[in-house]
C-alpha cells in the first residue's frame, strides 16, 4: 500500500509539474522589491466577474473604487486539472498557491473522498503568523463557509464543519468574523483564548491588538439590512485593520464579499449589485488605509464568477444566463504598480498569493509550501 501511495505521489507531482507549464504567468514580473509591503489586504468578491462590476456601475449609477485602482489584470479560475472551480478550491488557490480538487479546503488530498494522506499546504495567514505578524479573516458568509475556511482551516471537504471550526478555534489567528455557525460559541471560543462578539456595538468596542471571534446575524450580512446591530462589511474591514495594525511586524487580512455569489446563484440582480457596491465600500476603506500607511498593498479579485451575466446592447438590460459558476477569467485589481503585477496581462490564480508572499518578503523556499505532510 505504501509503495502504491508513493507511486501515486510521484505521478501527481509529474502531472502538477507539466500542468504548471501551461499556467498563465505573464501577469507577474520581476519588477518589484521583495519585502516592500509590510501589510497585505486580499479582498475576494465571491462570484464577482467583470460583468458584475459593470452591472453594478450601470444599475446603481456609481463609480466603483476598485475600477480606479492603478493595475487591472485577469486571473484564470482553474482547480486541480480542470479549468473550473468552486469556492473551496478557488479560495485554496488564493490562500495556498496550490490548485486542489474542487470541494477541498486548504488541503491537497490524493483521494478527494478520503481523510487519509492529506497534504497540508501553508496558507498566507499561517505563513505571516509564524513570522510574528497578525492575521485575520472577515466574511459576509458564515465563518465556516468555504472561502474563510480556505484561509484558516484544512480539511478534504468543505462540508466538514466540525473539523473546520476545530481548526479555526486553535489556529492562533487574531480575528475571524462573519455569520454565525453552530459549532462556534462563547464557551468554546473563550476556552481557546478568544473574545466572543455577536453584535456591532461589542465589535466596535474591541481594542487594538485583541483576539476576537465574531459571529453576526447572517441574514443581515446577506441583505445589507443591518437591522440587528450587525456590522456591514465596510465596518468590519475598517475595524479589522485597526485591530491588526497594532502589530508592529505587520499583518495579512482576507476580506470576502460572499453574497455576490449567493445572489448570483438565485439570479437576484438587485441584490447582486447591492452586494457588489457594499463590497466596494470595504475596498474603499482598505485603500484609504493603504494610502495613509504607505506599506500596505491591497489586492481585489474573485475566486470565480457566477450566473453568466450578459448585457443586451439593444435593451440596455443585464441578465443571467444560468445559476451556477462561470468558466471565465475574473478581474484582479492591485493598489500599486510596484508589486510585480502587470496591468493588462493574465495571471494564474495560484500565482496571486505567491506574489503577495514575495512582496511581503517571503521567498521560494517559504511559499508555496506544498508538501508539509507529504508521506
Ligand atoms: Zn458559488
């Protein structure tokens, strides 16, 4: 059996290596300084394609700040071996620099249906934490949703909520905030050294440098109503930056606008554009901090687009063409021209976190760390 697993491992490495040759990497250049950026804020509009952005600007009559960022390029959405993905594999490519099976959260399993022989690549948050920086995860999904889990947990299936929550409780992150999930409560967070908050007032009262698990009314996060003392994604982003910035070494923060995807699945255009506009307000908050700070890079992208939004030139209408994930490239917006991302070019999704690691000063021997527990 061991011999068979070794053979599978070797074949997988070969396949990954050959596959890697076809990756689009021209969007990454050598034109950057290693370690130039002390802090990085990675913002993921779940399900947000180019037409989501365009529809929001047209239908809401707004100029989205992400569209004014100085560098725009495109990213593919490939998961392991196929040019399609879900939020689990899509987020894992963005958190670990590794393409994995659809459904996998921060792991590279040899068998997609088994907990045996899981290979655990390092996430960006874990990388910076081990170096003394602060790290946080903010989402409008539940905290155990696929994207926040990709950055803060490791398991072979996104539905393994108990495993995800156990990882999140013990991973030493500085903050994890989003919609409520059953496996997390005041007792088990306190037992693991977290301050637990479940409303906006308590969230805003948190002190810089504190460690907190935040779980809020999920319906409010989904519909941007804020009727139950629930923070918006913009407020969570501002507060998270304030808390993490207390660490002199720097920080990595992931912010996910999850509802763009959810409303795209249900073909609810009004709420799609509302969610995209809300997400953009959070981007504005991150950019405002980055400009003041001078050592912070902001990267905005998507794990995939959803709903196949099209525009009818004659009627001026936007419409959905399906209710699942698209197989098209997504936008990548970068807040600076000196971070090695080249405007107008294409990049492989897994190269986005790798380049983030480089500008934070982590070399090839540190990230991606693909074989931490390879047997
Ligand atoms: Zn989705």
